C-alpha cells in the first residue's frame, strides 16, 4: 500500500517513486517545463487542462510556492475536481483561486480518505 499512496503524503522527496516507476523528480522534470511552455504562449487567455491528480498536485505545488520545484502530496485532489489558477507574465506570478472543487460534494462529506486511499 505504501508504494501506492506513499507518493501522496506530505512534502515528497524527488527520489520517491510511484509504484516503483517514475520518481517525483523525473515527474517534475516533465510537468514543470510543460507548464512553462504553455505559459510562454501568448495566444491564449483561458485554458482548460484535464489532468490526473498527481499532475494537478505538481502544478499546484509549483504555483503556490511561486514557482519552486516541490511536490506536496497532501494536496487533496478528488476525482474530477476543478482547480482554478490565474497567471501573470512573470514565472512566479500565480494566484490560486480555487482548489479541489467537486460539484457532487463541495464540502467533501462522506469519506475522509483520499482518492488513492479509496482505491
């Protein structure tokens, strides 16, 4: 069970592997540059990204620290949840407007388990 949910607890070290596969560091090596490339494009004002919870956590961790390379595994991400971020021109210019909104259960009543814990 630890190999399954361990990557989603606290501040996760970059050498931690998810299910003995990709490390958090390798994952951040993919996610952070992709977000930087998206932000560098000037032909959009609003974008919708449909992503897995781990990818959401990587982006949210990066955003709420002003662009640091960190992964906060404890950021809850319910299946199908909505996160809203505003970005400016500077790489550190992020504003988190909403995180983990779930229309079927806005206050997340019922289970105290994370999505990974439920699986």
